[in-house]
C-alpha cells in the first residue's frame, strides 16, 4: 500500500491528511492491525455533534486533500466528488454547465461532501429536493480494515444491489471512511423570489373565493397558510419557520416569470388570512437566507434537531413557549417537512428538562429530538441521541460487521456506536 503523506501531531493524536484513496487504505489498514482508534474529519463544521465523551483517538484522518470533482457527467445530470470537497466549491464547478447539488446546510462554504453525507445534513431546500440520502446514488468507501469498496452507479436509474450509499448516509463515519460520493444533479434555476410572512400581524383581510378561512391567532394563521400552500399548485423550494418573532419564509426558484407569479400568489394567500407579507428585494435575498441558515448556531445554548409530523409543529411550539418559562430560545426549520432546529438557552439543567420534555412528546414512532450542540455538562446528563427504538440492535450488528474492532469514530455514531 502507498504510505500516507501530510502527517502532523495534534495533542495526543496524530493528524494524517492522505492525498489518495490508496493512502486512506494504508492508514486504516495499519490502524486496524494496531487497534488504533481513528476519527474522520472534514471541514469541522459538525465536529461537536454526537456524544460529549467519545473515546479518545490515536489518529485524526483528515479528508482535506481529497477535494476533487472526479467526474461531472453533465449529460446524465450526475457527478462524482471526493469527500473533502467543500459543497460551495463543488457547486461552483458544476455551475459551469448550469447544474448543482441543491443542498444548503449551514456553513456550506466550509462543509465538506463527506461530512454532509455522513451526517445526512440539509437545509431549507430539503422541502423541494430532499436530504443527501435522497440525492446520493453511489459511494466509495474504505473499510476499517483498509479495503476499498464501491456501491451504486453513475446514472440515476441504477438501483441494483445493496444500498450501501444510503447506509453510509447518516452513519457519522462509524461504519467506514467515505472517500467519494456520486449524486444526481439538478439544473440551476435562473431566478429566485422569497416572501416573508409576518404571522403576528393582523392586517386587513383580502376576501375572495380562493381565500382560505381567516384566522385570529398566529397559530391559526400559520396553519391556514401552510395548509393552503401545501394543497396548492405552487412549487416552493423552501417553507421555513422562524420563532420568535413568528415568520414564515417561502422561496420559489424557477424561471423569472414563474417565480414572480408564485410569489404574488403566496402574498395573496397570506393577506387572505390577515397577515402582512412582502417579497424580499433580489439584492437582499442571499443575505436573508444566509442569516436564516446560521441563526440557530449564532447564540449561546444547546441546539436540538427535532423531527416530527408537520401537523404537530404548532402544538409543539406552544408547549416549548410555555416550558421555556421566559428563558431564551429560538426555533427555525422546515415547516412542510417537519424538521426543526431549536436553540435553548439557560443552564444545563433547564436544557435537559426541555430536551426530555420534547422526547416525551415525540416517541420513536412519531418523531425524535437529537442533541446536536451542548455543553459537556448537558451531554453527560442526557443521551444526545435519545430513544432510537428497535433499530438500535440492527445498527449495532452493522457496526460490528463493518468495524469489528470499533476503531472508527468511536462513540460518535448514532446510539453511541
């Protein structure tokens, strides 16, 4: 095997930056024989996710030098990209042919393809395009014993064989080291319009046969707007919630005339139920979405990812407002999908109480509340992952088969794998 290059000492761990897949294989083969524990690192934007006291590691394996677009098959709308490539850089390359991977997690200028796949991280555009698990069609990994493996295809219709791609998506690097991934692409839309709807206002209602019933509360207005939007012919790429103050952001990305027409239609729907709505100026739209994406991470406190039925969002937000007892909190997320990020202020005891309360409301069959960011004190008092249900036994079996010696990202995977 090829000996790795780019070796440095970081604290008690050895930092290694392989430049080729063969070098990744060499690192893992040697680590497996020596029973050395390995942490896989990309851009570092999610390094705090998972358990607080994951076992100390001997080697930090960085994908920084594995950052190339291996192949862009623009005629087939697919691309293969190495794990260390940053999402923003990669999309700039794909844009030369008017295409992109429509993922928009926080910190996309730094977030790498490997990290995004390993955590299945996504952003507002998940409403239209889905998460990484929905876009990935092939993957190349190096097993814990240093053996490279591939799965999937290079065209969208290839679905034969064991779906290793989706298995690795969301595994937090606990099964194998991702070295490249193949995605289906989409054409880049030529135009975008965003409408901001203020749920707290009670403006003069515009009547009409197409109007949904008027509502007298913020919750009622929210439910009426989202219900009307989801049942309409409109095709938003994002429907986002912001609490406080209580806004809904709706984005349309398509040709210019269609974006204008759909933005006008949602303004009319909002005014029907008594909300003030406005279309964001084009030169302010990018800044608005950047701020929205980073909002949960900007303040102090714990950050919790809440997955629930979209119909459960209003009641859950009402419970959170009461349970917070006036303490600082902030919620953004996908209104039409049911994925929220909640930032909870206060001390660790207060944060633990709210996290456990959310989990009591969301049993495994109905939702989940996963702690993404939190202090060591909080993570030592609660399980960051929460109840996983019957799937944990299967996950442990897979972990043992892929990584029998437990050397990859020890303790950092789902359920503490």
